[in-house]
C-alpha cells in the first residue's frame, strides 16, 4: 500500500438487523392500511348528501392509503438507514388505526 492511503480499521456491521427492522416496520404499515380498511368497512355511519358522502369516501380512502404513501415517501426521501428506521417508526406510531384499536362502532 502507498504512503497516502488510509485503511479503515473499524469492523463493518452486518446489515441484517437493520434490514429486519425495516421489513418489520414496513409490514406494520401494511397492517395499518389493512386496519384502516377494516375500520372503514365496520363503520355504520353514513353522511347525508352527495358532497358529504364524497368527502367521507375521500377521507376514508386517504386513511387507507396514508400508511402506504408514508412508507413510499420514507423509502424515497430518507438518505440514511437510521433516518429511514426513525421515520418508519414515527409512521407506525402516528398512522395506527385508532378506531379499530379502541373498537369504535
């Protein structure tokens, strides 16, 4: 080796724990989307009027899509693996299907 080269003596960590954590968080976000879909189908409330009905359906559809859109945005925009894990964890906490968890009917 030449005199100007620097050797990194730090051992490299295997990527498996972070990959497994990312996969579990992504799976939880998919489960959240399914939970919002289940909450939508179990909700007996129906708004009256065409505009109210359209806005209700739009809101419910966005609630179902929000966890999936969050996961896509995090994977696309987060630069480091640590940032991805933290943002995915935030999404799991914020986008939980609360109506299904507390059994609101």
